[in-house]
């Protein structure tokens, strides 16, 4: 099984571009094809970035 960590940029890109390669990587993890390694620090970073307000 493939194991890895998804960088915060990959998670955000997956949410913004649901048909892109980042979304594919996230779906592989969600479906169990890739085993994710996530620390408390990484989880906090995901939360921090997802809660930020952005002006587009």
C-alpha cells in the first residue's frame, strides 16, 4: 500500500479544483487506496488554512 502525507496546498487545491490531480490524490486517500499519515500539527495546519477568509 502507498503511504504518504498530503501537503496543505494539495488539500486546498483538491477542494478548489475537484477534477484536478490534487483531487485525485485526496480521493485515493479517502477511498483507502493510500494510507495517510497525519500528525496533530498537520491537522491543525489544515484547519487553520481552511478557516482563513480569502478575497478572490
